[in-house]
């Protein structure tokens, strides 16, 4: 099975150049600005080295690749239609940045103050990889991730940036999953200073709270 990526000639930015990358993604852990082109030198959907650009039909051809799936990123807050979160940066462990905008306005009055668009974003991700996700504005209080048409063989790990140090609860199929670095001898959330305990072999919903 072959997977094709659409890629058109002409101006590729269409208002979504590197200047649209969320500012928090451009800083390292110490707050200093990083050279984004060294850390993430590629743009678009992450792809295998075997993918070949076909200029005749302006697409990337990835032969015998079947492990791409659609990742749905969805704000569950009450202001999902009115607060803009995009562009959303989906940054892969093999050096790609994919900037995603949300659906078009579905308001009716044609005025700026009544523009509405749901904060639901669709990203193509490749099984067996890690992705860092950054939003342009404040991260929603409730956010949901889903991978469509995936069985247990399709595995990705996600890291979502939060500016707040408050407790973050993770649920998988409506069941609470404690972070791997939780201290179990406290009645409240106390985190241990230990390394990330989440890997691609972890169970669904396994999470690590790094603050």
C-alpha cells in the first residue's frame, strides 16, 4: 500500500511560515531561544527516508507504508468555538514540524465578533514515534486525543506543553491513570524527581508529569 502526501508548487507559506510556530516551542528548558532549524530542520508531515518526492504530480510517495493514522486533537472547553488555539505545532522526534490550523468559520453573521470555529485539529502521525505538541494560546482545561482506525499495534507518545504547574489528570477510556512519577504514600498529588517512565511499550494513557 502506498501513501501519498499532497504538496503544491508556488508559495508554500500561505500565511503559515516559521513565524507562526508557537513561541513556547522556540525556547529551551532554560528559557533561552533555540535554533529551531537545527532541532527541527524539516517542515510538514513526518516521513520515512524512503519517501521520494514526485515532481510530476507534486506529491511525496512513501512505498509500502501503512502505519500513518489520523490524530484528533480536540478542545473540550466551553469556549471551543470562540477561543483560537491554532496554529498547533506537531513536532516529531525525527525533526519535522507540522503546523495545523482548525476548520473554517461556521458562524452566520459575517462579522468578526460572531466568527465561530471548533477547536478540533487533525494531524497525521506515524506509529512508533514521539510528538511534542504546542498550542499558540493557553492550553484548554480539558483536551482530548484520539487516533482513528488504530489497533494496539499503532503506538505513539505525545507531550503536550502546559504553562501551568497545577495538577494535570489523565484519563484513558474514562478511567483515571496516575502519572508514573507519583508518590503513592501521600493523599494528594506529590511527584517524584525521576526520569520519564513512559515509552512506546507502556499501556494506553500512561503519563509523566514533568514540571
